[in-house]
């Protein structure tokens, strides 16, 4: 199977889908969510009007966050131990299967690890439920993991699953292009059931370098938010390091003759926001130096500031310690960035379901 036609930079290939409905009553689109985390992806789809019937994650605190902010339909359990027959049917399945084994930041095992193989549970549930469509999110590194064999295997497995199979396409996107105040490149693996002949393509970007949402815009008045806004304690020498780094810079800006210079770091260490640009990628794990740092003050970002850079609303309250909340946010999909894509998918599925209804109605009329 050739997968060299990975769709990248969709703004270079604009072919939007313009959908009109003769029937003013739009069908409800049911959704189930896998590897849901704290609910960033689900929040975008919920705001778009999808009916989320069921969700699952193995992180207890992430499930508490999800339950308190989205719905109590989330099930806290290991997906490998769930009875799939208890999962409701749905029109679409979404989720971000674990990505650490595909990440460019860490040594990658890809599909040769237990975590890397959890995508197969996603495949099995799609096979059982036969949704009209699925959307799986993962890191950019999935495209090159295992010498590019991982993505080929994943696409092959999704394409062959279910009663009919799925036309499966990986799209490389940047969520900043869809309104998130963060330069966050991710892969969306989207499958359309093979008996659906309507054309689908990822929507054109809503933003570009000329009108990206900036860090300064995202953090406006954030100091007034009560929840998840605690400041982390940092060492005095860390403060002195940050004072030597300009907005938008990182540890490489520290003079080599400075006592605060440390040799051999990677570029995302001591990275400060630039007020006039989106944030660089906010990560979930890592020690001091990887937390993301304010453009004006020599300090780490608070979790509320991190949440703002994903597009979470201020009344979305995260459960857990500062470290646990940071992990939930950093592992999530930016709600602000997925929303335009969810809106586009909803239009597509409404048309598909309407056409199916019309076809069945015509058949019974004969």
C-alpha cells in the first residue's frame, strides 16, 4: 500500500465541501470517544453539536476532569479490559490513541511496543461498530516511526476493518491554522466507510501567519481566573536564566560565557513565549526547563495559561496537582483548533445521513 500521498498543508489544496440541505430537519450525529483524556477533542465536537454517547480513558484524574466539565458518560477503565458489546453504536468514533511511542521528543518504539499497539483496540471498536467515519489523532512522529512502517500498518489495518472497510487518509495539520493560539502539528487519520460515495476533504485553514491568534491575545486578563492558576516554585538560578532569554527565545540565547549557560540542551528547553506569535508546542511531560515560560515575567506558565493556549474556556476546571493537570492539558487536543474541523465533519455526516434517509424512504415508497 502506498501512503506517500499524506495530505500536508491543506491550504495549498483548497477544495472545500459546500453542503446544502433540502430537509431543514438535520439528523443527530452520535459519537463515541476513545482515549478521551480530559476531553479536549470531545469539547470541540460537543461545541459543534455532536451527541457524545460514551467516552473512555485509563487516567482517573483525567476522567474526573472530563466528567465535571463535559458529562458523566465517560468510563474510567483500561480499554483492553472493556466489554466492547457495552459500548453504544455511533455514527463516528474519535480519539487520540497513546502517542508517546511515536513522539519525536522521545526514543520511539512505535508499533513494536504495547502502548504503540493500543491503536489496534481503536481498530477493533471501529470494526465492531461500523461507524460512518472515524477520526484518530496522533503526533507528527507517527509518520516516520519504525522507518515509516508504523503508519503504513496503521492505515492498512483501518482500511480493512469492519464489514466494508474504510478509505483512510492521514492529514498533517497545524492547529494554529484552525484558530488555536499554539503551533501544534498533529496527524489526523480520517476514515470514511467505503459505501459512502460523498467526497470528503479536510477543511481549509481559518488562520494563517497573517492572523494567527497570539500568545498575548490568548493570555489577556488570565490573571483574573481563579482556578488552575497557581504559580510553580522555581529555583533562583532558573529565574536568572530566564532573565537572559528574550521573548520567543530559548536556552541558546544564554551567553556561553555566562555561569547560567548549560551545554547540550535541546531547543525546547527554557523556551519563552513570544507575545506576537502563537505558543510553540506545549508538552505534557518533562522536568524543569520544559514547562513553557511567560514572555514578560521570568517564570513558568500556570496551568490556566497553558489551558488558554489550547483554547479551553476559563470555566473548564482541571482536577489534580499542578503536575497532573499539566499532563492532562499537554496530552490533549486543542478544543479551539479542532472545532472548525468538527463543524466541517458535522456538515458532511448530516448530508450522508440525510441521503441515506432519502434513499430508504424512496425504496419503501416503491
